[in-house]
C-alpha cells in the first residue's frame, strides 16, 4: 500500500510505496527533494539533511525549478508576465494529503500565478506519478508560458552515473544505448509532433555498477504521445537530476488566460535495487495493473493482410485470405491499407474514409460477416490524422492541415497532417470512425500515424502554439469517446511501426505495433529495447514471409515464430503461397503459442542471456509456470551454450516440461537449464521451454 505522511517540524512530506520512499521538504517557497530510494520511515526521512547548494551557490534539488534567483540549470517552468518580467518568486500556499496522493500549492509573490505539484502512488507498485498544474488566478492580461515540465527528479549523489535510453529510426526502433552520463546537460527529445522512432520518452540512470538482476536504478518516463523533452543534468559536485515534459524548445509559447488552468501530462518515476530487470518488472506490473485496458484479457493471434496484398485489396481476395488463415488458428483478421476511396497506392485517398465501391461493393460489412462466420474477429486499418492532397477531404478543407501562410506545405509519403487541435477535425474523425465501426461490424482498429509534423502552424487561431499540445489531446479525445461508445472495440497503436509507444497511448489502446521490420533476427534487439519498460502484453510481433520483405533475409518458419512468440503473436505474408507442410507447421506453432501466451503476456520478464545466444524467461506471479525462449541466430564452430540459470522459480518444487521431463526449481536456478541440447544445429536455431510446477517437492 502507498502511504503519505507529513512531519510538520521539518516540513517534510513522505510518500512510501511497498519498497521505496520519496521525500520532499519545504524550504521557504521552494519544494526540494531529500530522498528517493529504499524505504525510510517518516522520522528517518525527516532526519535526512538537505543537500548543500552547488559551489557557485545555485539551488539544487528543486521539484520544479524555474527562472529567478540562483538557478542556472534547465528551467522546468519558464513564464513571461506582463511587462516582460520572467523571474518567478514562489511562496508556500497550502497542501492536501489524500489516500493515495499529495498536492503542494505555491503562489507567486507579485503576479497571479499558482503552481500545484501533484504526487500519486499506486497500490502494489513502486512507480510514482507526478504532474503539475499552473493556474492564472487573475482577471486581466494573459501570462505567456514558454515551458512547463511535468516534474524534475533529483537523484542521490554517487561517484558516477550511467545513462540508459533507447533511440532508433524506422525499422530499427528501440535501440538500447547505455553509456556514462556526461557532465552538463544531456537531452533526449522529439520535435516531430509525436514520440517517433528517434527517441522514446523514458530514460534510466544507475551508478555504473547495476547489472540485469542487481544494483540501484532510477528511471523516469513520460505518459505522453506528443513531442517531449527529457534532460539529465550532472555537475562536478555529484548532483544529478532529470526534468521533462511535453513540448520541446522549438514549440511556440502558450498563453495562459485569466482563470485558466494548464495540467501537464504525468511523469512516472521508478526506483529499484534489483537492477535493470527489476526496473522492467516494476514498470511492467504498473502497466498491467494501472494503465492497460483489459489487462486480464488474453491478446488474440491476429493475421494482417498488408504483406500479402499491400494496396491491392478487394472483397473476394480478402475472403480468400480469411478462409486460408482461419484453419491455422487465427483469431483476428485485420484488413490493412487500400480498402477505401480511390486508394490504389500511397498518393491518393487518405481522408476519404468510405469503402471503395469497386473493391467493396457491399461495404466492408460483408467481409466482416464472412470473417465472423469463420470464427474470427474483424479488424481494419485507419490513419485518421493524415490526408492526401489528392483527396475530396483536402479539396473541401485545405485549412484543416498544419500549415503556415506563404509557405509550401511539405509532403511526406504524399501526406499532410490534419490538425487535431481543431474541434471540427475532432468531430469529423469521431463521426466517420463511429460510422465505420457500426456499419463495418469492426472489432479492432489498427490506428496508424505515418509522418511527423512540418509547417506546424494554425493560421487564424487565437493561440496557435497550443496545437503542439492540443493535437495530441485531440487524438486522445477521439479514441476515448470512440471506446466509450463501443466498449468491445479493441485498438492497436501504430506509427510507421513503433513511432508512438508510451504509457498514455497504452492507457487507450490494447497493443502497440513495435516495428515494420518483421525480420526475426532484427526483431530480437528491437523487442529487447521495447521491453525495458513496456510489457509483452502490448508488444505486437508478426511472422511474415521469407525472404523477409524489409531485409531480404531467409530464415526458417520455426525461428520466425519463436521470435514473435516473445510478445503478442501475429501473422502477415501470403499464407496462400505457403506449402501444406508450412501451413501444418504454422498451425502447430500457433497452438503451442496459445498454450504459453498467458504466461508470456502476463508473466514477469527476466532477460537471461544476450549476445550470440539470447534468452528470456516469463514467470507467473505464483511461480507455478515458466516459459523460456532462446534464440541463436548464428552458429559458430567449437562454441557451446552454457546452461542458462533461471529466475524466480519455487526452489522447493519440481517442474515438468511438455515432454514430461522433471526438474528441480533449485537446480534450475543454481545450475541452469541446458538449452544446447534443445537447439537445432546450424544457423537460426531456437527453442521454447514450458515448465509447470508439480506438487512434488524437490527433496522428494
């Protein structure tokens, strides 16, 4: 349980989770962190001394540093009052403690500005949520807000620090990067309107000695799907902090009107002494317990038509595909791009979301009926935020896209971005999506977003800088209202692959398309980076044709399946062209995945080995079941795999695999599982081991 306490003698607030404590202290009008780490009592936290100022006298450890006074680091709050005054002078106003939250209110000494710092804990979780609310309490001129972070987090002083984050590009998302934290400011950001492939809104810090299963690690993540900025700072005195929030340096300022409030997205902080694996498991549990819709619902095995037909779709062809894949055990059939308007390639049709009269003369509802009759659910691809200039929608509403006067409108993929900050665009999107779901008997939407912002202007708007924030909240509004109207609808987040993956979009969707790169070898590091804080329950992974359409690599069907089994399994490719033996093998592998998917999707993840041999383990909370997936893409003469030591099993129990062999839980953790005998010889070797606890004790 989360507990929140206050020591009035030292003005110290203490928020404690099951294993950690976060403590802040009021120093005049400044709120400063005094502890973030292993659990302390209220009296112990109150006894922690304040960290001294930097050698130049500058203030350190503030919960939301602003301009003014001895503050020289990156400001989390930057405002301009009437008359050009930029410095802020806060004083304490009030605070409120609830069952799971804390609010500390500060007010400016001379201007009508109030800042509320908010904190929340979650039952059974060591993840802490923080956010800020800025209020204009006057009744006259607006206040210009140039920057408002969700939170700043200070770390304890250590002799060294290491930074972990992910970077990437299309088809190479979630590339893990781990290196010593430099002195000064290190910023990871997205200036592209959404999180995009190049950066993801989270980072982790450790003293340089953490391993996969031990050592202190701190992490900060933003629950936000738009542009963002996260900055880690380090000085020679050992002070390290992370500040972050929505927006970036190039985004226009926002005008806070009299009486208006602005609430930031949530920032999440996590601490563990169990290494990077412990951090992953902590965030995965938080996501399953407090973020993801329907976390107890097993994600279905889906088939997506993209790599089979691309834009060349029609009712007869899609029905033929549905009849081909249903016997394999597919549970969800998803029609991808090409079903609407004049859509025959990526040059036209986006925005005209009516089924093509030539391709689907009976509407998509007829295909949905066929799919449902085959025992599968029906899904369809949409890209609501984009429009082709060659479309009826653009010809009718050219002002609906992001643009600037006297400037060309840059096209990417022959697309422009619709401005979802506009209420009329939101109403339009909600209208046709609702009609599609009803008329098409749609169970599942693949919501794509294929290009970044350019010429991000909003001519005629009273406060055009808001579009950077309000576009994202407009997308949230459409999804939220659509799901409220259709509780059985399920949604996948996609953005040219893994370009929109964060805890905010995961609170509104059921899974995330991790990457357009379906090469099973490339997918191993992509999935590893994704899984650092995001759980397998939402990680979409496909088996596709070989040679792979992205890389050209040829791999065995078994290896392709085992790679995709680490998340939510899906298929694409032209299954009709597979041989009878391949179809039989695919059906067998899908049936095998269904036996283990509850453990994979909801179990605790342990990364057992990386390198030439990669292996992961999923364990149920009660330790009754365990799944090990191991992959060796390339063989090497003379090399042998060492036994892999498993984690979190019951040491006093025996486990049995699907072949009937029994193992001691203690031996599997102390000595290991010999995967070498289970791996085929040669390249692209892989195996799946499913262990179930039996009542017999290890001693027996």
